[in-house]
């Protein structure tokens, strides 16, 4: 792996609550964004909060689903409804998101 490829790599952790509807939906969205927008340059770890409570405590997770971006730094978290792909990209890489990608505003 070249230094550019290493610099482009992202490390994400998605905390889910079992097979709940919101957790399944969050996983589908995160995988789609990773494949379509981040070119597959992502190490994605999925953690069930009920099966790994020590990691939940370590990472101070208070809601599921929560997406944690570990790399590149700084660490960022997005909790709750992850349905807006622009919001996910904002949390993953704020420099790559255009203002127009946000949720519709008045008059849109």
C-alpha cells in the first residue's frame, strides 16, 4: 500500500443494537456510502452493543446506532438516524461535502 493509499484509508466502527430495524437500516446505509462514496477504502467494524459492553463503555457510546470515524483523525461520532447520506459523509470527511448535499432547505 502506498502512502497515498494509506492516507486515504478510513477506519469506522458502527455500534448497533442487535437486529433492530434501525440497526439494519444504519448498516445498509453505511455500507452503501462506503462502497459508493468512499471507494471501498474503509475498514468497517460492526459491534453489537449487547455482545460487547466493554467496547461500548470504552468508546462512551450512549445510543445505537452510532457510527464512529476513527481514521483519519479527529475521531467523530454520528448517533441515531443515519438515513441522510450527506450527514454521514459530513461526519466522515467534512471537506468532501458540498453545502448543496445537505437536507433540503426552504424553497428546495
